C-alpha cells in the first residue's frame, strides 16, 4: 500500500477532463491506498482571491470532490489551511531551498509573465509549499499531470537534500502515480487539444453546467467540412468529438455515427445533438449531487473537520520528528 497525496486549488469548477483524468481514478485509488486529498487553499492565495470568494470556492470544490465519489471514510479529505503543521514545515523547508532553483521553475516563470504586477514570494516558493503538502505525510506517490512533473521533481530534490543535510533517511522521494491504461484523455471542444478551464469559455464542459449551457457549448464545437472519402481517417477535431462520445455514449450510438462518418453521410449537427444529450445524461447526477451538498453546510463542515483531524495526526507526527532532526530538542 502506498501513501498518496493530491491537492487541488480552489480556483474553478471540475470539468469532464478532470473527472475522467483524475477523479474517477482517485475514487478507485482511495480503496487501495492510504490517500490524502486536500484543497490547496493556501496555494490559491498566490493569485490574491478576495476574502469574499475564498470560502465559497473552497466549499464548491469540496462539494464537487464528494459528488465525484471521494469517500471521507476511505480517504482523508481536508483543507490545507486547517493543518497548521503545513506552514511550519514549509518554513523549515524554505531554509533548504535556493533562489536559483525556484527562479528556474517553469510555473514561476509563467506566472511572472501572466501576473507581472503580483510577483509575490508565495509564487516563488509555491513548489516548496507543494513539496510540504506531499512529504508531510511521507507520501510515496502523487497523481500528477505533465504540468506538475517539475514540481514533483523539486519535491524529490528537497526531500533528498533534507536527508543528506541532516544525515538521515527520513523522507521518501515521491514519484508520479501512473494510471497507465486507465487514463482517458478528454479533448476540449474548440479543437485545441486537451479540455481545460483556461482554454476559453467554450472549451470545457463543467460538471455543474446546466443542460442548456451544455447544448450551446457542444453545438459550437469545432468541426470541419465533412468526410469526402469512404473510410477516411478522421482529422483531430472530429476524432475529438468521437473521443468525447466514447466517454459518455452507448457503444451502439458511437458505432452508428462512426458508420455514418465512414460512408460520408454524417451530419455533424446530428452527432452534436446526440453528444450533448449524452453528456447531459452523464453529468446530471453530478450536478444534482453538487447542489444537494452545497445546500448542506453542516455536512461539508463535518467532512472538513473530521478530515482535518486525521490529516493533523499524520502531519503532527512528521513535524515532531522533523523538529528533532533539525535540532530543536528538549531545552
Ligand atoms: N500545484 C497543484 C496544481 O496546481 C496543486 C497542488 C498543491 C498539489 N499541492 C499539491 C498537487 C500536492 C499534488 C500534491 O494542480
């Protein structure tokens, strides 16, 4: 059994890509491994959300997590900001992380580009905080996408540097959790590739999207002029629509439209209509569940409190040991 940690910043709603790319696998993983799933609300401060929005965003993400099937009985689900040991370990790790490596980090350079007026120290040490999240539970596996690989590599550097510096074999060096075959790639609707929240308003279908919104987005999906040769290979934008269908539609439906494509009689409008309805059918239960959870503040609070209690146990043990290793011994 591995110890797994994963965090999500409360900065947007979950979309179908998040569901198939991560959440669906997290749900399985939570019964096989010791899993810590948390809301990275300290991290979200690096982009200065207003205090009015912060808690609302946190609750939304928590409700969406739970609606996807994360089980507070199986996994430890908590808010990063509830664990005071995290900022303390972060402080200690900051002492062994260096300006050069932090400045070289791709995500930092990207942030400097997109928010030049807010290059705060939190952005610079974002990878240190993320490493803290992971090693505070002595995690061995982290389910991350390509965009987080470098952060994970920095985590390994900090962990091994700590071990070397204090001549201990304390922190494991965590590696990416590889879902392999189970990872379903969900393309976006605008033909630009992956589904993502930052790709433009019509690229992603969110679990909370109302049916009308879903219909509109799907009908706007990018296509081409249509097939001209029997059994021709589908261009990427069309293949993308079929990939989406693969995720949400029945196999007969997919075969039906595939056959039409192959004999050049497919009307994209019909395929989109069907796809929209199948997405709606798929996301309906999630949307309902999210609404129900959002309306039950007492339950969300209870989940967060019980999760924090479990997370704190593990974090406090690590911190106690780390303080000793660093040299804070009994007076
Ligand atoms: N940086 C991650 C992201 O943007 C979120 C995150 C914070 C995280 N701490 C983490 C992910 C620890 C995994 C483990 O997606």
